[in-house]
C-alpha cells in the first residue's frame, strides 16, 4: 500500500493534507457514512519543529474512492484545540509562519459494512467491525502558514441572549461555524448552493465543522433550528428513503425556510 501527500494547507486553526492511498489489491469493503467511505488514521506520530510533544488524538479522513484500488482524502489536524501532554494547548503558543512537520503513519483502518459476512484480504488484519493495514509510512514536510484563503463572515443568527451562530469561516477544505449554545437549545444546518446539506465528513473537532469536498459553496444557507424539532421532525425529512419523491412537492431547503428560527444566506467568492 502506497501513501502519497499531494497538497498542504495550514492556517491558525488546522493543517490539512491531501492524501492518496493506493493498494496493490482491491480495497476491502468499507462502510459509508453520509455517503462517504469511513477510513481512518487512528495510529500515527505527529510532531512539529516548533513543538515536538504533540499528542495525537486519532485522525479521520474525509474522501472518496477513485476506483477499487485508489482512495483520495483530506487529513485534518486540529491545531487550535490540540492537547499537549494531555493538557489543553496553551493559548500563548504561536504557530510560526514556516515550520517542519513529521508524520509517521502506523495503521490505516477501514470500517466494514454492518451487514458484511465475507472475508477480507489476508494482508489486512481483520477485527469484528473493521480491517487494518499496518506499516510505516514516514513523511517530513515543510509547511507555510497561509491565512489569505481563510475567510470569516459575521452572522446575525442569535437570540436575545446571544445564543446561536455568531460567524462562519471558510477554508479551501471546510466550513466551520462559531457556535454559542451552552444550553443546547439549537441545531445548526448548512446547505450548499444547490440546497444540499454539508456533511461533517470525517473531520472531527468542535460541533459545526463541515467538509466542502466537491460541493458548491459559492453560496451557503445557514439555519438555526430548535434542537428537539430538528432531531424529531426536520432531519429525517431529508434522510428518508422517500425524499426523492417528497422533494418534488417540497425540498429540504423549502422546509427549513418555513421552520427554522433564524436563517441567512452567505456568499463566498468561487
């Protein structure tokens, strides 16, 4: 199995690596979540020239298969909420403009479909719910911080107590919301320019992070809904088996336009 890094992007909060994984054999079956294969890099060593005691919490890929032997995805490494030696990162730690990152991958994991009953290739260690390819894939790369591709826009999607969505930030790889909802009253929803929900994909971090992938985010539609109403009634409308037929009468966006507490369209340059 060959791993290739093709693109690197870093801002003040995260580092993104475009990664291609090529297998000599056909990949074993992989479960999908939100329409994307669930492949993780849970065992890796990461260090930076400005801070070597980085504690990796496990990293999840967001991507797709190009064919049965090739997977491409984005590895996101959170720099803002990173824990150092088990403690929350010191706010005084500044990310330099240029630094070196060392990445050693020990294991690539794929999660099997829930109804899978077959066999996986002998080279893949198989557990009850996943398969693993073990090895040593080592990289040392030079990183240059670039904030010019990060855009933040203030939003007016808060209640009288200031709870809701305060702003939205776009990078080349994700949309993230600045949420303030200590009482868990609300649910945030983001649709792309075509009215399709953005997916959290494989990114992990704070609530309100969405992978862009190949979706059109020249315009996004941001909604704040009552949390209970969204979970009990609205969310299932889009994900139901009958949505293709239902949207002929009412799209998910039209439903949210009617039922959301707050909403706002946000435009970004293509």
